[in-house]
C-alpha cells in the first residue's frame, strides 16, 4: 500500500482494497457516470498504526467514490462441441463493469454504549431474607 490510510470493502459482492485517489473496477452498478456512490460495507480499515476490523462491518466507516465510467471487459469465447454428433456452438461474452474513483475515507466516531452491571447482588439478598 502506498499510504497509511486504506480500507478493504465489499462492493457488489467483490472485496476490494480502497485508497484515496485510486481507481477500482467493480461489477456493474446501476448508477449513472459522474454521480457519487458511498460504500458502507467496510470490512477492514487502517489509519497508520490504528487498525479496525469489522464484525462483519466497521461501524461508522464510509468511503466516498465517484463513478468514472461504465465499460465492458474483452470478449471471452465459449465453444462447445460433442464429437461425432455434429454439435458445435460458439458464443462470445463481454462482462460489464464500473470504474470507481475513491475520493475520501471517512470514519465517524460513535459513542460506545455503556454496559450495565447485572443486579445479581440484589437477588442474593432476597434469597437470604427468605431463609
């Protein structure tokens, strides 16, 4: 990694490494080019020596991206044949994808909920009074 600030996130079922300014190819998203897309499912976040691992996602972490363009990968030829049967099928396929540019990583610090102490001591006193 070039910088100390990066994240691993899940976008359309793919896990990708995201850094500020980096361009990433992900499976096609149904959003127009030029619009902003926010990634909420951050699995891992590193800021220098501070590392946060999500269970399954890091809470409060968001990554802002801009959709650069939609493209298709090079053609893949699918050829099927059964020998001595005269069966041959040749098909081509081009997988669509979306090119994203990461604009910023943002972590919102949320207050941790306070853990309540169970009131076990009161129950023990009630049992002692009954004897």
